[in-house]
């Protein structure tokens, strides 16, 4: 009943995560005409006047749009990544508050966490250090969205919440090698190696770093649950609570794709943050969220989708 007749602005609604959020909203009974999905060619969210137009008459804003990529993209486009993400959030939160929106749901990132933080990452440790250097421009821009949300709540009583989302994966992910994250990048490497009959793949780093992954449909479900049920200033982790080293991840993808070639590690390339694993207890306690998709099962679905699309 929460979403009944509410007009919702969903930024990034045609993207990897946003499109799944759309499906979840429709499954909740939201009419498609009540979901506003701005396209960048029509509305530049870095422009204040564009955001002011978009929020007119809107009850809820779910901000999934982001300038985002893997470690290589973030390294090459640090300024663009910082400015675009910071400007979008700055304008949208202000516009939503001024228009009298009921709620703003900000989609943050695990990149907001310090480079070195106790495992598992707890929300209260978010400010104990500086983020991993290459991902810092993205993480800090997202972190400023949290600071703005809390400031607007404190001064204006504006209901803005912030979700810290771990690395996502799933069918429909970005497989562009210039901007993809680790799972789609690895799937494409193995797929191309098999297609070209190569007996090796090259992988960045040492393989020692660890990551946690959340299936995109689970993430969308978490966002919907938080939108319905969470109304506090503290940020909330959305993750699966699992952890796997990059070495084990590469070997698992090779097994699932039946690739028996050599894995060549390029240690001259960065590993990024040493470890990533979230404490997900707050999400479970506050709005009953828990990841449902088994990692190996989700990985197989992602691989099958990509292979089918490219054969």
C-alpha cells in the first residue's frame, strides 16, 4: 500500500540496477505512468534547473543514476566521476526538498568506505579513514550525498536515506571492457579467449584482494524494502555478507565456462581495496532484507545470459 498512487522519480531507471527497480515497483502495483525515468539526452542531472523540473509533483525520488565504472575507468576519469556524481546528488536532494517530496532514497557505494577498515565493514566505521585512492573520487562524491542527506534532515526535517551497496552483478550488466566491473570483465575475457582459441587470459593485480557481490535483483529488492520501511539518518549496508578472493573468483568463472587455459596475473596493475565484506545486520534488522541468490547460481545466470547474447 505504501506506493499507492505515488509519483516516483527514478533516476538511472534504464540502467543495470534501475531497470530491476522498475520491475520491482511494477510488481508492487505501481503504474508505469507513475514512474518518471529521465533520460540524459533530455535532462542533465548536473543542471539545477533540469532537476527542479523533474521533481515537480513527485512524492518519492530514488536516485540510482551514477557515473560509474571499474577500477580502470575510475583511474582514467577521476575528475569526471567526482564532479558528475557530486553534482547530480547536490541538485537532486535540494530540488526534492524544495519541491516538498516525501522521501529521497540515495544509492551510495561500498567505495565510500576507508581503504583499511575492520572486516566486516560496519556502517559506524564509514568515517575512520580515507577511501582507496583510485576509487576515492567516486566514493567521496557518494559520501557527500550522505552528508547532504543528513544535513537536510537535521535542518529541514527532510526524509533522505542512504544505502551503501556492494559490487553488483547479474544479467544485463555492463560488459564494456573500458568501464565494466570485475565480474563482467572476467566473463568477457574468458568468453573471448575461448572464441579466439587462446590458451590463457590476463588478469589485473595479484588475485589476493577480496570482494563481496550482490545479485542485482536482490539489490533492487533491498532498495524497495528500504524505500517502504526505513526512515532514519544512519546509512545502511546492502550486501550478501559473502567474501571471495579475486583469485578464487577467476578460477570459479573459468570452471563454470569450461576454460582450462592459463591465468596470467599482471601485478603491475592495481588490486584496489584489499578486502571488501559488509556487515549486513542493520538491513535485516531495520527492514528485513537478506540476499536470496546463491553466488554460484547468480554467476551461472550471468554467464548464460552473456553467452546467449553473444552467440
